[in-house]
């Protein structure tokens, strides 16, 4: 989203053409980046075995699992830093671009607020991975917190993923205007005098 905001600021007259031309390439780049940790760690972490047709056994390769987790942590940290960096760059680019135009300063502020808020909320998922890394290495959080971490993470992930419409409701006046019932702005009082003879 932040990359889209930067492109709409930098390529104000041509960003639709830019995204229609490069959308697939950007999507492929994000796909490849999210897939790299799996490609770098070939093999199976968990193996399931069915014994006697009734009992299912799980076998874990702990060394391989640690290697996979470490790579995921590294990519999470890099992705978190990218989100924060791009979010801050949206604010800087918008401020510089719309600094001289008073009419667009409100648009710049709204774009900046939406991009920074969304980047902050979405980076919470990555921060969870980073906190998991800290807990794994240094054991700083209480045990009860991490026993409930999977349930908390799935709830937090859903809340963060579905946050964009609410962020837009908070900051976008066009959406607010469309959702509010129209106000009766008529101030005219009509008086009718009936005269009979």
C-alpha cells in the first residue's frame, strides 16, 4: 500500500498506467521474497507416519526446524524494516511534493496518515515474529504468555489484516461522507398565506 501511495505521489498523472504495466512484476517480486526462506531450506521439518492404519506419529527434525525459524526471523526483521522505511519515506515524499501547494496539503496529510497507520498496524504481525525470536533466544516473557501465543497470534493476524477498511473510515473524508446520511441543508422557510374573500 505504501508503495502505491508513493507511486501516486511521484507519478501523479501516470500512476494508473504505471500500475497497469508493473503490477504483475511487483506481485511476482513479493511472491519470490516471501518464498525465499522455504527455497533456502530444502527438506522436511515434520514428517507424519501412519502406523497400523490407526496411529499417526509426528517426527520432527529439530536442527532443521531451528535453521528454518532463524531464516524466517531474518526475513521478518528485514521485511519489518522495509515496512517502516517505506512508511516513513511516504511521509517525507508527500511532505516535499505537496509542500508548496496549499490545496494538496490536506491530501498529503491524509495519504501520509493512512500509509503510516497501515504500515504500523501491519508491522505488528512481523513484530510478533521478532518477539518470538527474542523469547526463543533470551526467555524474557512469562510462560503463560507464550502458551497462549498461537491463539493470540491468529486473532491479532486477522485483526491486522482486516484493519484497512477501518483505517480508511477513520481518515478518508470521502468514505465518511458516503456512509453518513445526507443532512438537510435547506434553510428556506416557506410561508403560505391563504386569503379568502
